[in-house]
C-alpha cells in the first residue's frame, strides 16, 4: 500500500493524518478505490458527539406533525397562548401543552407571563427556518 492510500478498515490518525490499521466491520465496503483526501477531510470535520446528540434530539422533536404546526404557527403569529395554539392544531389544550413542554425543554420555545396567561414564542429563528424550508421544498416541483 502506498503511504497516501487508505483501504477499508483504515482509520485516520488525526494527529498525523496518516492511516492506522483497525479491524473493519464486516459490512464495510471492500472496494479499495475511494477518495482518500475527501474521506480524510470529512472525517476530520465531523461534528463532535455533543453537537450530534443535540441535533438528533431537535430532529426527533420536530418529527411530530403537531410540533411542526406549533413552530409554523409561532412563526406566523409571533406569540400565542396554549388555548390559541390548541385551536390552531385542532387538539386539546392538554395535548398542546404537552407538545409545548417538549419544545420548551429543548429550548426551542420561550414563555412570557401576562397575569394567568402564558404566551409562547420561538426562542430562536432557526427552527422555523428549517421547517419553512422543508415545507417549501416539499411542494416545489
């Protein structure tokens, strides 16, 4: 093997940028012709585990239809109380409150008290941007 070639089962030693032999999983591609530099660059740029875990949680949370609708509604309205959101969703206040609690726990929505009322709004613009982008792509030809 040439010094700048990687083959299946090789891992890149990030400190040296060179291959270090490890045992390959049995289902790893066994074709030894792949883009060594691209693979090395992508492996080194891989997000850390904490960022991947948060990202996974966000997408899992947004995989629910009602939560997508809540994000969309809050983007459109700015802020809404749980009763108004329940009417938008067409579900019970209890179910809406559950979804809001999950979104709040992950920091995607925030609250503002006004006497006995609690108003919800998006804590950041990016969840709505993701949802709106996917919604637009889903209907475009």
